C-alpha cells in the first residue's frame, strides 16, 4: 500500500517502509495532522559546509504555504550558498514566486559583487513591484522572506521581511541576524500610522495591521500595501572560526522556541538534516500549529 503525501514542491509517494521510517521521526498522531513533509540535504563543493532542511504542513485546512531555497551554485569563480524561507499567507502563489525569482533578481543586479547590500535591497523592492503588477494572477496574498547568501564560505549576507528569522551560532552563543517585523514595535507602528493605517490590539489576538496582517513588512498583500513596507533589514558578517551554525526558520518554529534553545539543539546534532528534523519535532511537541520550515547550515 502507498501513502500519498503532498509536499511544497511536488508529490512524494511513500512506501510502507518509508512510512515506518517517517514514523520514527514523528508519532502517528502527529502524522495525522501534518500531511505535508519535505526534506533534504546538501553540501558545498569542497564538502566543508553542509546543510539540511525540513518543512512540515500545519493544522490549517489549506495547502502548505511555506517555500524554501537551499543550494550551492557556482558563478564564475565564486561559490554561493543560497538559503531562504518564504512563509506565505492567503495562498501559496507569492511564496512560490519568491522561490523562483528573488535570488535570481538579486544576482542580476549589476553591482552585486561590489555592493551586495544595495543590490539585495533593490532586488527585494523590484520583486515586490513585480508581484504587485501580477496580482491578478498571483492573488491577494503575500509572504515573508528571510534570505541568506554565503559567498565562498567566507562572507554571509542575511536579509528579511516579516517574521521569518535567521539565527547564527558563534561559539555556541545564539545571535539573531534578523529583525522580526511586527506591528506592535514602536518603529513599525509609527510607520504604519504615518501611512494612514492602524494597528489593532484585540483581546486574545496578536497585533495586526488594519486588523488583518500580523507582520508589518511583507511581499505582496496589494490591498494593504499602502500601509506596509517591503524593504528588508540586512546584516552581513565574516564567517570565522567561531561561526558554526546558521538556522533559518518560519515563525512556526520561533513562536514556540527561543533562539538559544534552537542553537543548543542544532549544535548537538552533527548532521544538519537530522538537526532540522529535531527542531521541527520539538516545535510540534510544543504544540506549534503553523506550517514549519527550517534550514540548518553547519559551517564546520
């Protein structure tokens, strides 16, 4: 007998044996409510830097809305590690578009090799404009994004829009590389209100832009765009001997897990795929109900 399991990038067929192996990762009750699972791993050309990723569908009765990128590519004499999480809302069209186009748009910027920060910022803006111009095809939804670009294993650029987060381990200490763009922070609230919007604070709910969106920056969301930003916060660092782990994940993980806890879990497990799976397993045990996507990059 075969189990049909829908995943973010296609359809996977699991045999009885595969289902048994999957069951070692999650218990049967969890499988019943988590119908989508996608995972994989890879490494740099020299094999020094390794990565693993895992994505699991949440409880909501709609298709998986998390998309990802995790790969190494060779461009001229440079090896680039490209890693991203795109957490969609109100549909999967926008995160799917980002998966296909955002890194491509960044790398097409003429000044990328001399000014990555500016190129990333410009590409984010151009990509958002393209999404808005195709809203009749892509729908009314939107997406967060966290992207990481590793150049020759030596320099790392991280950018984000929304609340998908990147956390770095430096000698075992968790360092948050991104800023959660939430409507209730002073800076984000001020921007929303200056643009004519408002932030709701209903009892039992999170703060929302115009009572709708729980993040203050996002791609897409045409109906709210006049009150939203899509410009990223960007941070870059040198990868040194103390840099050991990078974790990218959607808020389905970070809502239930502290940065240091995630780093401690990932550092204990040498295989980054197993580390990503363990992070998701523990998020599920903490009763995360959202789609969860996680990438773990191990530098050494």
